[in-house]
C-alpha cells in the first residue's frame, strides 16, 4: 500500500506555470502596429506619409529593443517575443519585395 501512495505522490507534483514577459508583449504590440501601418500604407499608396517615421523607424526599433530585453529574462515564456521577431522579418521581407517589384515595373532612367 505504501508503494502505491508513494507513486501517486510523485505524479501529483505540480509544474510551475511560466508567464510571458511584459517586454515581450510590448514588442508584439509594436510589431502588430508596424504591420498594420504597412498594410494601410500600401493600400492608400503612401498618402499617410506623415506617420512613416514613427511606424517604420521608432516602433520597430523599440519593439526590437523590448524583444532583446525580454530574451534575457529567465523563467519566462518567450512566445510573444518570437512572434514579434517573425512579424518584423515578414515586414522587412515585404518591403524588400515591394521595392523590387516597384523598381522592376517602373524603371527610372
């Protein structure tokens, strides 16, 4: 009987639930705002150029900085941080592809 009770005690150990870092969540929000502005910018053909410095300069820099800070945290999940970095890579890839097509379709003399 004691062997059975010892076996059940070992099974019932609870695992600690890890939380997300606040910097990772902030990085993810910055990445989503940057991606949303890229979509608005491409749909309106650049008519909202006044906010370009904020959404393509400041927010990705802050998001990357927040992401790097959140990667240094121990005993926290890094899911939102990795999602934010993947969104930044996707945004950069889209900008390069759009720029390539723009230069290949409308070459300047």
